[in-house]
């Protein structure tokens, strides 16, 4: 009976999870940035095929060239051995941008599975036309900016690729933070940096702002031309001295792949219009002068070097303690500026208090205006004598950037009552100060232990006992077992052919997962490339033949030697042909891609069941 109940509960949980995963979504997508005259796609995707009554609001600022075109899709993914599927409908409009500016397309409505749904709105920035070329061409909503691509010259001008260095301020006070940004502008489709040399920021304390590992490129209209741009590096700089400081030029050694037209018409026809050449170009940024003003005279007595905008608060753990009990006062300095460079304010503890070095915790994040957050300082003191004491307030002074003047803040003062403790109690304080990791308080001399219950009788020794020999035998056995297993694993790894064959299916499935993601994102070219890599790579690893030596003829011959039937060989080769020609064949793109994906998974699975090593 219990097994039946557990089975019903498991089925119910699976059904609830399936129901949650099948939640219907309705989303709109479009490019973030386009150029006047560009044609691009506005797509509405709903994850069910039971839809009707799509209503799209008026699209202002754009001309509707085509749509809505309806297409169904069905995606299948395998993640960690779990297969998930998604079905739905996509409605696509082809629009053209007519005027520059920032535009917003409100959400559309649709009836999906009997439920009225509304999509998200989309915002599109339209850039003015490029003054560097007479016309712009577009493909899939992305403007081809490389006007020089396909030219007869194998050079790249300083107007086609360059790097800028911009600062948020050129006149600052000493210790005032400002941001330095290196930004790449390019009209070439493929480029990279072989070497980058940034300045050492002499005279500045620098901290780099963390950025994503993969750069995000966007379009920007700059000095009359349209470029693809991305932020390369960003630094927050704190000048450490007054006067004129110079940020030295940065050097970027760029490698640019450029298409050069061929004068031979046959070469131009068969090579797609030209040859690809690699152009090396050194890019440098100009030096930047920073005028650093000295801090005004008349610094307050409690000035700790703070420059920015700050506030301070304090708290105490207790105002009534006994001798040898710890008192902890916590100061929290909050705000934005050079938080990490601040000196710790001093607290004047009364005589008779044993004071330890403060513990500092910087909870900050880097922003364009400096470090923002909290600097938490904990002070530990221990009263040794009974009595009433007063801990005076703490003064904290800093230079305020907005008012360009010094400001002094004060915390509250504390009245402490210390009562006599019971005897000289032991108190352990660890991991707080850098004086000692562990300190016993209240004792200088300790009594000799008189209890002899743990003393061993004479003649009883650890040497020669069973435990003594086990300490030698157990590690020796463990080492022998480890050595045997290690040698066996090393022998297996040495057989490269066998290892490649064993991992062929795993490598192919990993590539198929990547293809599944590309299928979901409707990236046609990348999807077909990944499918072909998976198919050719799988058969290369399985048959131990380099990809460069593979052909459809020797694949057939090798597969027959491994006992693969003719029908399966034809099916495998058919999938390769289908993948190679599907991208050029007319028809529903989503349906073709889904068919190729399903066929590839099926034929790899069949092949894996037959070819055993």
C-alpha cells in the first residue's frame, strides 16, 4: 500500500512540474538600434499553437513593408539527460526606419489557449544615415557598416577603426575620483587585438571596473558616421598629488580581416567578390591632461583624508559591563568617495581600558564617482577596574565635493558603568586583533595540575602496540591500491584512439546541445555549421579517422567494415546532404531546421547502438 501511495505522489509531482514548465509566454523582439533606411524584423513569439486574434498597436516612426507572416516552430532540447520540448507560433513583421530618434512600440495582444495575453513593449533607437557612404544596406536588421569592405585597397583608415580614451572630469581635487573609459569604434566586421599596452597611471591610485567576459557591441552615430562600438576597459582613478598629471597614450595593435576586390572577374565570381587579407594596424589614444587642484587650507584637526560625500554612525554593544568584559564600539562610515583610503578615526578610551587594534570591513562597490558603500570599523576594549567612565564622541572630517568645503561630523558619546566582576574570570578573544590569535586574560601564572588520573603506569608504551603497527600498515596498503588504480587509468588514457572512440558520443551530444540553443534562437547559419561539426566530428572520432581525410566514400567503406547496414549508412549520408542543402532550399526555415535537428539526433543514436568498441 505504501508503494502505491509513493508512486501516486511521484506522478503528481511530475505532472505539477510539467504543468509549471508549460506556462505560456508571449514576447516581442526587435533590434535595439537601427539606422534610417534599415529594414528589420519585429517578431512576436507565443509558446502555444492554439492562438487567434493577434492585435498589434499602431507602429509609429516605422513603415510596415510586410507582415504579419505566421510560422510554427517546435524545439527539442536535451539538458543533463532530460529532454524538453517547446512548440508555438511566431508572427513576423518587416519594418523600415523612416526618421531618427527614440521610438517605443507598445505591447501587442493575442488570445492564447483561450487566455488574453499582452506582450512586452520594445524600444528602438534610430540613428541618422551614415554620411560616410551614399547608401546603407541591411541584412536581418543589422546594417553593414563596413563601407571599405570589398574595396581594392588592403588598408584601413583611421576613420574606419579607432579607440577613444574619455574621462568624466578633466579638473578634479586631490583624491577626487573620476572615470577613464577606453572605447572601440569600428566599421570592419572582423577584428581583434594582438597586443594592448595601457599606461601605468603614474600619480594615480587606480581601480578597474569589472566588465562581462564577452563584450557587447552596439551601433553608435559618431561624428557623422555609424560604427559598431564596445567599451574595452574602464578605470576609476584617484589623483594622489596636486598639479598637472598626464594619462599617457595607450597602444592597441589591431589585426583586421578585410575583403579586397579582385580585378579578375572569374576570381570575383567564384570567391564571392574578393580575397580576405589580414591588415595590421597600430592604434593609439591621445594623452590626457588632468588638472588636479590641491585641497584648500584650513583642514580640521580630525581630517582623515576623506574626499567625497560621507556620513557616520556609531553603536555600542553595552553600557553596563563588569571588569574583564569586552566593550565593542562600531563606527560605520557611509557614502561615496575614497572610502578605502580613509584613515580610521581614533576613539579616546579612558585609562584602565585595554585597547586592541580595530577590525575593518570594507563593504563597497566601484562606481564612476568612486567607491560607494560602507566602511565598518569595530573597536574592542576591556575595562580592568570598576567605576563610571565616559567615552567621548568621535569626530570625522572630510572634504565635501559638492560644497567644496570641509565638513566635520560627530558621533554620540557613551557613559559606561563598570562593576566588579566575580574573581579574575578567564576571557578568550580570538580572530579579532593582530596582536595575538589567542590571549588568556586575568592570569599571569597558572597552577600546576595536580590530578594524576591520566598518568600511564610505568612499562606501558605505545611503541610495539597494535595501534603502533596499524599506523604503518594502513598507509602502505592505501598507497599500493592508489598506485595500481593510477597505473591502470594511465594505461587507458595512453590509448588515444580508444579514448576518442569512447568519448565520441559525449562530444557529439555536447555539440547537438549547442545546436539546439541556436535552433531556439533561430540562428540559421550557426545552427547548420554546428550540426555538420557534430556529424563529421562524431564519425571522425568513432572511426579514428582525421576530419581532413574524411569523405563520403571512405565513410561508407569504413562503416561496412564495422557491420553497419546499408540502410543506416544511406540515412547517415542523407542527413549530411540534407544539412548541407537545407540552408539554401526554399520553404519554412523553422520546419527545416527542426527536421534536420531531429534526424541528426536519431541517426547518431542508431549508429552508437551498432558501433561498439
